[in-house]
C-alpha cells in the first residue's frame, strides 16, 4: 500500500529519456525527475544519461509526446573522466517556457515534498521508480507518442560499509537491496526487473518500517 501510494503520487514527475538509434528510431536511455525549487522548474537525471548527448540528440517523454531536451545542463565532474568513479552522477537544467508547454500534464516535485538531507533513513521503506531498459525496448514511441513503461521497486534501506571506505556518508546516498525475486501487487513471488534504465529516476520514502509492519502484523498508518 505504501509503495503504491508513493508511485501514484510521483509517477507524473518521473519521465523517460530517449536518444535516437542508427535507424533514427527512439532508444530508451534512462529516467529523470521534474522538480521545482524557488519557483524554478528543472529536470534532474543521471550525468551518465546526459553523457549520451555527445552521440545523439536527447528527448524527454511528456504526458503524450516525445519532446526535444534542450538547455544548459550542470553536471557532476567524473574523476579522471571515468563516470564509474563519479559517486554522485547527476545532472540538472532549468526548463524553458516552451518545454514546459510541450511537456503537458506533468508533476513537479516541490521542496515541501523532499526529505531533508539530515533525515535518518534506517528502518524505512523506499520505492525507486523509473523506466527500465528491459521494458522499454523496441519501438516505445510510435508516431511520437510516448508508450514507455514505468516500473516501481520497493525495498528497505541497506547499510553499506563500502560507503565509508570511499569517503562517503549515508547522508549523501540512499541504498536499498535489490533482490532477484520480488512480490508483485498480489503478493505472488516473481522475478525482479533489472534496474538498468532507472538511472535518474526517483527514490521515494514510502514508509517508516517496524518489524510488525514488515511482517504484516501492523496496519499501515
């Protein structure tokens, strides 16, 4: 229930990003989140998604169409030009008025909806939502219409000692466990969808977990 609520609340703020393949057709690259801070509306994604701009024009999925992604992106610096060593890996740009019109009926996440950086994340359920590559292959945009498939994955926060070894703090990153098997909305066990393509998507705090809630012995508040 918490995962469904989180997904429904923010699904219109998470948008797919496409490039063009050698045949000129759309190729799904990753995900993005629309946010609004101090009245400025922006798009945020992973830096490695924007890196594809050196090879192809980029497009963002609006409510019904694919729209050209333009603007000057601010992006994190990859140490030694190696994006695998960029532990922050994000990019953002202000959206132009024409882009806001083209996007149509979308949602922008406001500051009031964001969790403060110093918020403890232990014993909390998070829902990651984005557009996985495996579900957006082939021709996801017919006649410039967006048919991308959004995917949510929920799991509890995971402690990762490797973060401190890399000089990073838990305040900068939220890590959740990704299992090969998961439960669908009916409780049936199923194979998890690969997370590749969710890059740049949203990480939503769905609920504070107690053992009783985790075991289904306590109702969700």
